[in-house]
C-alpha cells in the first residue's frame, strides 16, 4: 500500500456489485483508491477496473465491498398497493452467493464489507457464516438514486457494525478509509451488526413516516378548504428541537423507489417474527396507498368534469432516473385507471410520450427536480417541463411551486385556499373549458 495525496494509505479496493447504486459508490472510491470491480452484468467505467470474475476482482485487495441486491418479489415494489400484502423478508440469496464466491478467494489479511440493506439479525443469523476466510464488517450506506455520488461524500452519518459493537481495528480502518472521500464531518456510529442493520432500515422508515405525515396534512388541507399545507409544514420545519428537520417536509408525491416501500414491508415481517403485538409499518404503507388514492380521485373528478384525459408528468419514481420500481406516479395512475381508461405518462427517461401532440389534459406534475434534489448538491437538469402544455389543460401541482401558465388552469394540490383552489381556477379560466 502507498500513500495517497492526503496522507492516508492508498488501499487496494475490490467492489462486488456494480449496479445502479454500486457503480457510483465504486467510482467515488476510485477517485482516491485503486479499485477493481465485478458484476454479473456487463458494465463499463472509466474509473473502476472491471474484472471478468470475482476471483480477479478480489485478488490482493485490502478491502472488498459487497453491494448486491436484497430484492423483494416485484409485486412488493410500491408501484401498486402493497399495504395488505402478506409481509415478507428481503431475499438474501444473491448476497449469500456473492459472499460464498468471495470466500473462496480471500484470506484473513482482507476485510469484507457488506453494504446491502438487511433486517436486524440477518448478518448474525444468516450471512456472516458465508465469510470464513476473511474479516467481516457490516457498513450500510444512506444514499439515494439520483444523488448517490453526492450522498457518498456528504453522508448524514457513517454506520459501521461489528460483531460485539466495539470499535475494533477493522472499524478504525474503515473510518480512516472514508476520511479522504468526505466533504463533510458526519457522525460516526459504531455498533453491533444488529444495531447497524437497525439504524439503516429504521432511517428509511422514518423518512416514509415523515412523508406520510406531511401528505396527511395535505389531505386535511384539501378536505378542510381553509388550509394551505405549506403554511403548516413551514412552521413544523422550524420545530427542530422536538419534531423534525426541514428535509422531506414539503407535501407532494408519496414515498417511492426501490428501498423505502419494500423496507416497510420487510419491517412488517420483522414485527410479526418478533411478536411485537402491533404493526405500525402496515399503517405507514396503508396511509401511502390511501394518499395516492385521494390524489387519483381528484384527478378523476377533474377529468370527468372537463372531459379531458389524465397525463402524469414523470413516470419514474423520481426525476433524473429511469427506474419505475416503487413509482408513486404508477400507484396514482393505477387508482385513476380503475375509474378511467385513459391515463398517460410523459417521461423522457422511461420512453413515455403523449399519444398525440397538443393534447389538452388534466396534468399531474409528479416530477419536480427543485424540490426532490433540494439540499443535495445535485443540479436540476430540467428547469421547464417534459412537454409543452396545450392551452385548455388543467395543471395539478402537488408541490405548489408552479405559477401562472398561459392558457392553462393551475391548481395547487394541498392549498385549496383562494387563488389556487380548483373552484377559483374554474372561474378564472372558465373560457378555456
């Protein structure tokens, strides 16, 4: 090992699992270390040296990171209602196969670091036995699609799990490993494997709860008629001593993606396994389903009243990504399609477009890059919209940032007060309909 430019030892790193999350992480590491990688799919990188086998990727490596999937059945992704499905744990078969493959080519001088999401107790009961020839640490990441590289160098905290929770030499090695990567000074949490697992999965479900709560306020605002949800949430954002921080405190679309909905389903499984006697996680997912249903009902009402199709601006689960797993847009669309046949998406990254140009429609602005990536350091790529809105369209903005659009009615979902209510827009743009 040699010294890198900031004085830390330039470790040799192996990275197994170069998918949509693993590759950006490996490339951040490659800015500071010598990184080799392997994935079962054909991948390319200008920074990571791609190898054709696990054996080649781990040979002579000091640290080997494992970032392979722990999937659920696709039906549990969150693009369809999931609250009442039978609780299931993650599937750990891919992790086991990867660890077995690594174990045959490593020794005690090498450290294997698993970063995949698992339920508390999984490493100890199911996984650690698959690494017999090397040292092992559990080290999950708090990263999100679309901002992985930024999250890697600006983590809210580091999570490191050891067998007994003590700050072992391996834990110190890992802390030193991350220092040259970081642009901030995060809290370092070292605990047992089980505590590290719990920090990761409950971090995700806290976000689900937070989004569910602010979207509940949005539903209350819509039903009450005299509440602007942003007035309420802006006040709560400032209650940082006892309630919350400002992140995820803008009501809008529900929690989505490949992690959070399925994490809550897995936690339902854990609650049943541990016989907790209650299932808060079901309530979280049921709230998510019903909030999507109410949003869909509003779109259907407008569609039927003005005889316009529904168009959803953004199909992927968030802007700047092409993945639809856990898409809240698709969940809303499914509820809307139960009442109507004509629901369309427009999203350049998923290949969706209008069936015909200049089509008047009820348009749900599901994607808002400025809100989604606020505070992440990720630059918004689309300052405008994915297509030109035809005159006579009704724009439903659940983020309430859209101002006037010439020739269109703009409804701020969650703010039924005065100017942005559906009733006031109807009067103002009556000539359009």
